[in-house]
């Protein structure tokens, strides 16, 4: 099996022609790796990633069930602020160079390793990438992916992670007229 490339940075770009999201790991650097994320995979990653962050958050687990949604939203906002200095725009020329060699991703794995989250992307041709991420970094990656979903009009789901089942049971239900 090919060793996985260590993810130092990542960028996403929705491609309407492909109806997929291009992910470029370590754009503009050597080595780099690019891959395509399908709609099904991205939506599953956003859903499962949000649940994973909620389940592994000690702050959310210690909060009373009726305020867990607010704690999840607070953690998300704090992650966005904390990771903002690391954000930059990848030139479109860099992205265009990677399209021809991009492979289809067939598996994304998230696991908790102490204070870090291990994210692995595996392509069908044997390529892949892995990163040991802080919670805030994983949250930022999910936010970046969510922004591409909005561009693609794939979903109207909110960017904030889902609350735990206990708080959903106590949350007010929307009124229908």
C-alpha cells in the first residue's frame, strides 16, 4: 500500500462540470495530491464529521442537554476564529494543474487520538493523505467543505454540527402553518 501523504494544508473547489468537489492536499507544494469528492461522500462526511465532533467534545458532553446546541455553535465559532490566520486563497492556476491527476476518493476515516483527530482520505488508485488535526482544524475543514456544498446547491443543511440526541428531544419543534 502506498504511504499516505501528510496533510499540511488543503483547499476545496466545486467543479460544476464534474459535479464534484476537488480537494488539493498541500497545494503548490511538493509533494501534493488531488482527489475528487462525490456529493454522497461529502454530504456523509459533513453529517458524520459533525456527529463525531459533537460526540468527542468534552465541553458538549458536560453541558446540560438543553444548551448543547448552543455549546456546539460556540465551539464552531471559536474554531473559525482560531483558524482564521491560517486561511489563504489558493490561486486557480495551482488548482488547474492538479485536475488531470486527481483520483476519486472512496474512503474518509475520522478517529480520535487523544487531543487530536486523525483524518485519512484514500483514493481508488491507491493515493491518499492523512492528518493529525486539532478539533478546530477539523471543524474548519468541515466548514470549508460546507461552503462548497452551498456553491453546488447540494444541500441546505446548516454548517453547525448537529446536537446530541438528548438535546434534540428537548429542542422546540418548528411550527407549520
